[in-house]
C-alpha cells in the first residue's frame, strides 16, 4: 500500500466505503448519533446516501496536509 505524501491525494481514497446499514442502523439512528447529526447538520435517517456521496467526493479531492504517525 502506498504511503501518503504531503500535498498529494490520499492513495486509496477511491477505496473508501460506508455501508448503508451503518448509516441507517447507527450513524443516523435515534439510538446512535442521529440526534447529534440532526441538530448539527439537519439530516435524518434517510440521508445516509446523500451524506456519503458528498463525503466520498470530498475525500477524493482532499490533499494530505500532515503525517502524524509515520511507520516505515
């Protein structure tokens, strides 16, 4: 696996994924983080796909700005 380089995109950003079940069943669920996401981002349990699409697009364009724990 390639190591990230400052100023370059994340080497495996296109491999990122988040299953719909995780969004519905925990992240946006009432018994999970849903109340916080609703309050801060004004989203609900049915918005997982929309949030993931926006997140994945941002990740693909993000550039590495710092390395914290460089392990050879």
